[in-house]
């Protein structure tokens, strides 16, 4: 498969029958658009033709030799929306729940702003927290509505009730397939997004998809914080984490960092990497406090409890102290968020 440098899509006319060689979800997920044929060879414009995973998926579905060209992902998505006008963020569904008797007006405003950002359908769930029964009722609502995102807020309840709600939140994260946004102190507009990147999990593509869409829609700057193991104090003067070394390393976290850097550059998102010292919670806490982050984004804990024990739990500890909105990204159904 040979790659041509760049193609301006406003100079060509798309062929609906050719475009539909790819299913909607594959075309949208990988920003891929079949644009021409030459015998049995199909020319496909992609936002990231250097992404071997994406190109392999596209080639496998098309089932014929393909020639790759690079194009602007936004132009590709615009062409796809003309072929499938029903594919838009209006299909995106947000479910808003406040487990306390009175929903905070700030939560309503925040949820509506988020829905406008995604051009999404937004629905409120009108019942208060009452233990296991209300939790089961909420899960039933989720199964019926099938949201892409659950937004909720806990308004400083008594300690015991907060512990019970935290327990329910943890159960919710494990049981549902959609992503969850816990809203502490709503911060709008989104100007600074923190992407927490950690080793040992495999949901990075979904997490980066969320960050890219949010950054594009809100023109926010992204800080990527790879969580690094703390250096023992006795080795402090001898061992220092170095960003260039991390980005060039071939360990799993280094590979992830390079892929995230490539995605941000390809999607033209303003982003930087930051490394910090200390234990993981301290690294996140310092970055959130110093940068006055508007939104923290992290992937959900692995469902395998042994693996969670090996790499250490992060999400459950963050939402115990973080007063900023926290987006916990679950692997989800085949719906496009980027």
C-alpha cells in the first residue's frame, strides 16, 4: 500500500456507492473515505494513513488492494455526513442524574452546555438516591435509554451517605458500557483538559477520541500526563524521568505516548506532555491544582481485578478528592465520538 502525501477533498466529487464500501462505523472511527478506483485498486483518503491499525481495518473490510492518501479529518467527516446525513452527534445521548433531592442549577447549565457541544440529545433522570433499590432503578433506566454518557453530581451529602453513593458509583462504572462524567464544581467553558495516561490499560484509543472531540469543539488546550512510578528517595539524585527518553522508549507507556502525540498532531489539537514526580495521586493533584484544569479525562479501571491490583487503582481514588469534572471513559458500543 503506497501513500500519497495529501489530497484536498473540495477538489473531488464523492461517489456514494464507492464510499459505502466501508460501513458507517469504520468510516467514521478511522476518518476513512474511498474516493476513486483504478481497476481493482481502491484509493482511500484517511486522516491517519500512517496508523497501521486503522489502515489494516480499512483494507480488511474493503477486501481489495488499496492506495492511501492523506486528507483533513474534518473534510473527511464532512463528506461522510453528506453520504449519511443521519450520522451526526444528534445521535449522541447524554443521561443526567443528580442523586440528591434538588438538582443543582449549575449541573443543569453544565449538562446543557455539554449537550450543545456534542449536538446531543440530553435527558434527565428524576429520582433521588435511596440505596440499592434506586441504584437498580437507575441501571434499568440506563439499559432502556442506552446513553453514550452519564453525567451526575453529588452535592456534599453526609459522610455515610457519600460513602454509599461512592460505592454505587464504583458499581456503576463496572456495570455499564458507556462513559461517566462526575461533576464536582462545574467549570465552563472548557479551556484546559487534562488527559491522564497510564500503563497497563488498553482503552487509550477511546480516551483520545473523547479528548480530541472535546478539544476540537471547545478549542481547549490538552495536557497529557503520563503517570510514572515514583523514584525512591535514595535514588533521587541519580534517576530522573526524562520526557525525551520516555517518548523514544519502546516500553508500553512510551509507545502509547508516541501514538497520542501522533493523534493530537494529526487532528491539529493544541497539546503538550507533562511529567511530574511523586506517587500517581500526587502527580494528578498537583497538575489539576496548578493548571486549574477544567476537565480530567481518564480510562476506566480494568475489569480484571487481578490486573487492577497489579497496576494500582486510580479512578476510585481521584473522584474521592477531585472537585473538577472527571470523565471516566469506558469502552463503548460502536458509536463515533471523534
